C-alpha cells in the first residue's frame, strides 16, 4: 500500500542489489582497515574475507585479487570523467587546435571525477599512501592513469580536436589532478578547491604570457 512516503535511494534499489553492494562495501572496508593496520603485503585474501565475515569464494566474486580492492571504484570514476568531458567538449566543438577549449572540457571532466571520488571513495588518502609505497601497486595505478588519459584524448578527438591538442590537454589535466592530490594529501573534500586553483593558476599564467 502506498503510504505517501517518498522512496529513498535505498528503496529504489532491488534487495539483491542492496545486499551485493553492502557485501562489496564490507570487503573494501575490511581490506583497507587491515592494510592500514598491517601493511599491504602481510594481509591475505583470507584475512579480508574473515574480517568481512564472508568466505574466500565470496571475495573472488567481487575482486580478482587484493590489489584490485584499491581500485574498486575505478569504473564509476572513469564514467564520471568521460561523460563530463563528452558533454563539455560537445558544447564547444569543433575543438580543432584550441587548447583553451580542450582544457575547458578536461577541467569539467576532472570536476566530475573528484565529485565521484568524494561520493564513492572513503579511503583515498590511505590508498594513495599504499600505492606510493609499493612498486607493483604504483605500476598498476600508472597503467590505469594512462587509460584515463587515453579515454580523454579519444573524447576530445571525437569532438574535433587535433591529436596534438588532445594529447597535450589530457596530459595537462592529469598533471593538475596529481598536483591537487599531492597538495591536499589526498583529502577528498579539499580536492575540488585545489584542482580549481591549479587550473586558475595555469589560466592566469597563460593570460600573462599573451599580454607580454
């Protein structure tokens, strides 16, 4: 019976999916807590499953290995980035050789990315610490970062950017994001301001160069 109460976000998700999401979140929290307490190398999949109160088989339904837990939200983040770049680039297309237009689209994408991080990622600072302290994790992270940049390049080219402009814009955007992460010590709530400051400083520098 309809009691007039509006559906909340949880009510709109089927029960099975809510259970799946809760289990996945429990595995992430268990893994990240153990990594923070004992270091990445010493923690096993069995340790993670035990703390999350599930079996090893359940762990492998969600993640291929314990490394992948650190990148659990990558799909949501990439979708947020690519979708926002696509919308922003479409609004200024054709981009051609305009680095300003390409950077504007990339900036919109990164704003959406940090919004996604704030919504989905609770362990960003600890994640960054673990990745930077482990060569294998850092290598995996760099591969994923390159995939992000390649996705941005593809979107920009689809909206008329020439190759050089698209590649340069994606590289600059990646540098701004990495600078924001470093300067905020990967605190999600501080990332948007630091990212905007990085782009604003570049814009001001570019204006100064043109005036000279």
